[in-house]
C-alpha cells in the first residue's frame, strides 16, 4: 500500500483503515474484559463455569463494587502526601548537593559547610509552601552576625579542551 497521491486516495484509505482499527480496538477491550473477569470472579469467591456468559457491564460493575468494598488498610501502599513527597525531594537534593559542593569546589569549604548545615536544618521542617511548619514567614533571627561575603574567586579560563560549548 503506497502513499496516497490525491485527496481522494487519502479519504479512500481512511475508509478502508477505519473498520480495521475499530476491530482491533474492540478486540483489545474484549481481551481486557476477559482478563478482568478471570481476576475478579475468584476474588469474589465465584466459579468461572457458572458465570461464563456475563455481560461486559456486569463484569465492570462487579469490579467497581469489589474495589469500593476494599478496606483502605489493604491497599499495598498509599500515595505519599504532597508534603512528604516535597520533604523527600528536598532531602534528596540536599544529599546530592553535599556530594557536588566538595567535589567541584564551587564554594570555599567553610561556606559550603555553612550552606549545607543551613539546608539540613531547613529540611527538617520543609513544606511545599516554602515555609516551615509553624513558621510565621519572617526570617529567623541570626544567632551570630553574618560574616562578610567571601571574595570572589577569579573566573575560570573560558577556553580549553574541557569546556563544552553548545554553539
């Protein structure tokens, strides 16, 4: 079957393929319903032989009813709450940063240590709304006066074999 050469050929091809695609779609639906029936009947304590001619709607209704009656505690793993997910992601980022900062020496070691300590303290109470649990939103009062920012290190040379340039 070649590519259509005219608009009429494309319409004819669509007319030919549509029934085939519909037949495949129906076959997939029927196969899935058959599998669902084979899974749900034993769970409900019913014999497959007695229910060989169930309608599709009956299979779906039995499945929905079974799932609704499941106690919440029997679910294998409940989805984490957004705050738990956020906290886990924040902690994972801090852990990654703890590996990257010393390896690449982006900051001076003392600054890296202070930054990681700060991030770990924040990780203990991190929430998705960028605040801490019970935090009023005001910045915390510093325990010690802030130190002056470190002197900028000289920029790295812009040429060399290890520099990747996207252009």
